[in-house]
C-alpha cells in the first residue's frame, strides 16, 4: 500500500515559493514597463498596434496570474496550520490496533 506523507512545513514552503514566483513576475514586469515606449521596428503602424495589444494581453494575464499565485500562497500557508490540527485529531482517534494494521479500515 502506498503511503503519502505531507508535512505542514512542506505546505507552508510551497506557499512561500508561490509568493516568490509572483514577486519575481511583478518585478520583471516593472522593469519592462520602466523601459518606456518601445519601438519594435515595424514600418506599418497596424503591426505596431498589434504587438502593443499582444503585450497588453500578456500584461493582463500576468496581473491575473500574480493575483492567483498570491492567493494560493496565502491558502497554502493557512492549509499548513489546518493540516497539523487535522493530523493531530486523526492520530488521537486511531486505535492502536489500526496503527498495527490488524483492523485495517476501522477507526
């Protein structure tokens, strides 16, 4: 039988890593926006406007992604604490016979 073990620390670390990714994306975007009005070298203004729309769509997607990553980070941190509470409750309710495997499937 496969046993999956997850620690509260690992869940919290996942939250930290998600927030690091969101922060990195935000910092890189700030650097790009700070570059000012960039000329992409197109002769045709229609092509230049199309590129600007693509960048605008990308920026919208980036903002949405960063918000979702930050939210997931917050949820992962609070899940870590809930995991510890739940694990403790399950441990208290499991009988010694169940832990030895003699009454598998019974609590």
